[in-house]
């Protein structure tokens, strides 16, 4: 079964849940308590160009990014660690240093942890946060503009180059090894945006998540997608790579166009929300349905033979 099918099966069995967004949420006085969890499996999620310290920090970033996408301030990090019995001490020490470094960067406390034995390294992280106003995938409104922070494509291009044994330029490798969660941007967006999601699995897939949850139509313009300059230089199909590149941890958000003037950070308007259903891309004068690109667990991993560089 694919990841999406497993999630759907579990949601159908749960009678009382607040799942389906980047983080779960529960009312807490006049605010919202946010809870998220995100797992990293060494065998499938860690290319050998990453150090154990970078892996530990990334687990923190992954979870903090979920809080940011909900418009929240991260407060705490917790984790469970499963390792083989013969694990090397330097790997464990590197992971610990990375988790500590991530907690310091995002100014959060490490509040709980657990360890167990397994056949491979698994780090299951989690984060708590607080929000005054929630950003939900289901709140995109017809008339909103669709925006994204940052530039896209580097993590996927780094992975494709690595799979083919090609040297990875430093500027491409940087984001794959050391991504950043958009915490301050998320806090600003909580005041003005209607919906948001972080790019963990790819821009294309995240746009479809918003469109389905909000029951709207999203139309983006190919020429407005913020493809990283080096990705555009090195790839023969940079748009596809930008649409599919996961673990970017940039924020995709929708809001009325007039409210974009209230934002202090850099972003790109890539499209609009309309009445209807689905996600579409405008290429020159032609509008076509956008395929769901990006990562999904349980599908056999990334087949780099399907990608051009």
C-alpha cells in the first residue's frame, strides 16, 4: 500500500481526530496547542553526503517546519531513537549534537526522548507549538493568490546527482544538507493568510493537498515558479524538478492579493485560487492539469531513470 492509502485507511477508522494538516491542534484557552511528529529512516531518507550531525538537526527542522506551516511558534522537541545493537558511538554522538544544534537554532527545549533496538537507525521526532490563529489547508478561498517562499529544486537535484555519482556543486548541496524551517514567516502569515502548507514532499503535491482540502481550483503559471538559478543552469527540465523537489521546507500559502503588502519577507506569487476543483499549470497560452509529482513512501523510492538532468 502507498503512504496516502495507509493514511486514508487510518482516518476512516478514527472517529474523533484533528488530523489532515501539517500538525494536530487543540484549543488551549485563547490559543491553539499544536502537536506534530515526523520520522526519519536512515536507509530511505539519508544520502551519504549527510553527516550524522546534519541528520539530527534535520529531524528538528522537519518537525519545526510543520509548526511554522500552521502559523505557530515552536516550543518543544521530543524524539524516539531506534538503533542497531552494533551502532557506532560517533554516529550516535553526531545525531545528538545535531538535535542539540537544531533546538538552539529554533530556540526550543528538548523535553522527552526514548531509545530502543531495531535493525536500522530510525529517528521519530515530534514538536509542540502554540498559535493564536491557525493556518489550515482547507481555508483557501477563490480570489486568493498562491505564493511560495524561497527558491525551489536544490534538494531533488542534489539527490539525482548523488544517485548518478556526479559531483554536487556546493550551492546545490547546501540546502539538501542544511534546510531551514520558515518560523518567522509562518508567524507573520498567521495574521493575514487563509491557508498554508510546507513543502516536504514537493510543490505539486502540496498544491493538490490545499486544493482537495479547500475544494477549490488552483492555477499556477510555469514562468513564475521560483526555480533556483543553479538548478535552471544544470537541468534540462528545471520546472519539473522544482515542482517535485521535496524537503524544501518552504511555505506555500494563499491570501487576498491586497494583503500581500502586509508581509515583510520575500515571496513569489505563482498563481491564483478559483472556483472549481483540481490543480492546473499555465504554460505559455495553454492550461493543463498539473500531475502529482514528488515523494510518496511505499512506492519503491525515487527512480532516477525517469528524470532528466
